[in-house]
C-alpha cells in the first residue's frame, strides 16, 4: 500500500538481483565512546536476498572525519565496487566499521555518496529516542502477540512440557507461530541458562534448559522478561522451539518445521550472516 514496493506510488526502486533500495525516514543515531557517529533520518535501506537490510546514510550525516580508509571490500553485483572504512575515536580503533559503494551502477545511484556503518562497530544505536538492538528494523517485519483460547500442549518423547487453553501466540513475519505459556502452565522444572540473544523486534531473550528422563535439552525454551512493545503480552512467559518439540493444537499434532533451530546445538554458532 501507499509508497511500499508494490503500492500505487512506490518510494523505492528494484535493481537487478532482486535488490530493493528505498528511503528510510526513521531517525537513526549511532554512538561510539559517547561520540555521535551518525545522526540521520535520510537513510536508504537496501534489501538483498538472504541477508538483513542495510541502511546507507548520506555522507553529510556521518562523522566522516573519524573514518580511515581501509581495504577494498567485496564487490556487489547490484551495487558495484566497495570501499571499507575503519573508525577511530580517540585511542579506540574499530576496524572494518563501515562500507560504501562509491561508483554504483546507474540503477543503484541512491547509495552513491552514502555509507553504511556495521551495527557491531558502534556501542549504541537509537531509533528516534528508543535504544535499538541486534540490527536495523525492517519496516515490513511485523510482530503480533495475541491472546488465544486454543488448547495447546507441548511435549517431548511423550512427556508434557507445558499445556494451556490460555496461551499467547506470536505471529512474526516469515516465522512459524510461537506459543508462549504462563510459567504456572509449564509442567517440568526449568534451569536458567547463561545464554542470551537479542531480537530487534522483541528484545532480549533469556533461555531455559530442561531434562526429559535422563536426557538434557539445552536452551530448548526462552523468555522475554522485558519485551519490546509489540511483544509485551509475552512478558515472562515461556516458549519452546517448535522445531524440537511436539505441539498439539486442539488435539491436532503440528508438523515440526525445519530450519536452524532444529539443530540442538544452534546456540553454539557464533557466526553472523550479516551484522549491518
């Protein structure tokens, strides 16, 4: 609708390779050692297949005086040759902190004279005046937390882990529905884990491990103790990975989805496909 990519008045443009470049009017600020490195509401959001969106900011909105040219980066078929930059604030040097495409092809000129800062390169990011975590938020990504009256039972190897007719379900763009249970509806002891993860839309998640018989299941469940607004109904509730448990909804067994969370050791993978 509106100025969306398939709306009646698209604000962005598709370039070869199924890449969408469109304005990102949200004010974004990034800080390092208390110094504002970028402050912009004129970004260009680049959507590319298989990776999180990247936001490119006008050079005028970035403290380019603190950037030090680094090596050439990996060229992009859609955006052209790249230039990588280091960032120096006082005695602190962050290598490979930013990337730019100085001479993009004509169809990608929206990123000319723009630069993207790697998310991990800065200490804090803010969207307007709200602390932003994990990565820049995709305007087409939704998180809807809804109360439900469906009877949901989660089990593993025939052992009931949780059961309720008053769960909260989170529908999140392109992900399977996640069922969140009040802690009083969890039927097995949960052991808190030291592992944490951060979602740009839901916030920081703490994890739980548990035993089924003599078998340990590490980081099988999670909780948002201080969720962001869109996930507030799930506060302090417990969810289990559909990929590794059996979920029965109103007596009907759901098929386990595949994907990375089907691997019991998914949490050991410290690599990131994209940290922009």
